[in-house]
C-alpha cells in the first residue's frame, strides 16, 4: 500500500512519515514539490509517486491569525483541499482529508456526532468546513476525518507551549470552560491507515464524514495539569495551573465551548480505537525528553 501525503512538516504528516509497517510505503510531500494551491504540482506528484491513495494533511492552522488572513486560510483549507481531491479523482484514487472540531459552534451539551449541524464561529472553522465540501464535491471516493486538540513531539502545539511556559513560570493560567478531546498525532496516523485500508477495500460505509479523536475528554486546564504531572515524572518542567474562564482570556477567534467529538462511527466502520488521551500524554513527554 502506497500513500501520498500532502503536507510534510505538520504534526500529522510527521507522524505518518514515522510509521514503520513493512507493508506500507508513505511519501510526504510539501512545497514546492507539492503545493496544494497548485493543481499541477499535485498531478505531478501523483504521476511521480504512483500512490494508491492521497491523504491531505496540509492545512492553515493559525486559528487567531486566520481572522485577518482570510484569503490565505481559504486558499489552503478550502481551495487547496479541493485541488487534492480533484487530482485524486482524475487519477482514479480515493482521498482522505483531515478536518477539525472547529466546524461546530460549541453549544451542544454532549459530544458532537457526524450528523449534528455545523456552524463554525471563526474563519479557521469556516475555511475547514468549506474544504470538506470541496473534497466531497470533487471526489465521491473520499473520507473526511475530523480530529481535535492535536499534540505531538513535533511542531507547535499546546503541550509544548505549556512545557515552554513552565520553564520560566511557577504558575500558568489556563482556560477551564472549553471542553474537547486531546489527541496524539501518532494515534491519528494509525487511524488514518485504518481508514485508508477501508477506503481501498471500498467497504460499505467507508466514504463520508467521520470523527476520529482520542477517548476521554478534558478542558484545557485538565490537559495542562496532566502535562505537568507527566513532565514532573520525567524530571521536566512543571507549573501550578490557575483555572480561568474564556472571558478572562480574550483571543481574536472565538473558540467553541464544547468541541468534544463522538468517534463511535469511526470505530465501528474502520475497527480502530484511538487510545485514551491520558495514556498518551506521558508517551509524548517521554519522546520529548529523549
């Protein structure tokens, strides 16, 4: 099985590049060789690599910056996603597209399922939702995987930010009234492979939109406390967590108060369950401490 990944330096693309299964070849390609804003480069990459499936892990993820950088966010997250799906369709290939919990408004009292109404509150979420629509319109043989609160030893993420802050602070204030599913990028990579296998088999129900997050839920403050607990166990930096409200931590983009996703459909369809987030934080810390 040969997988071509659009994206090279992001957390999910990096995690995919590190998978070592003997029966899977994964090629991650980024700009300029594969620029999702340039359909020609995607076609050339497909011709060069001859994959069995495309995975779009490239995205504009600067949530706050997107509020004023609207054109770029949509060029990458919407138009670019559509280009990947279109090129895959032309080559007769299925495509997997990585999306986000931020397509929801956050006013549900329970975790969101795939059929719940979408209503993004910010530019980032709107651009990702437009990308989902573009992918489904361009290539019917596709799966949209919505994930959330991604962290890993690579790139920029909440876990690494907390550790950096703890190096110089005794206490850190963290929002305690936003809920979600912290999800470890290597587990996302394994879930993507499971979805690829289902799509290539063209099994019933493997096309469409799926939620794919770790088990368990947390607030950002809960997540921070777990990070510092694990860090202390490995001799790393830690800080006390001050639990604050969203109103006390103003940001340009409005975050959903509830972005928990129910991943039951993904587990039932593809036969893979992402581990509980509490189990994976120590693994990430350990990888950083090596």
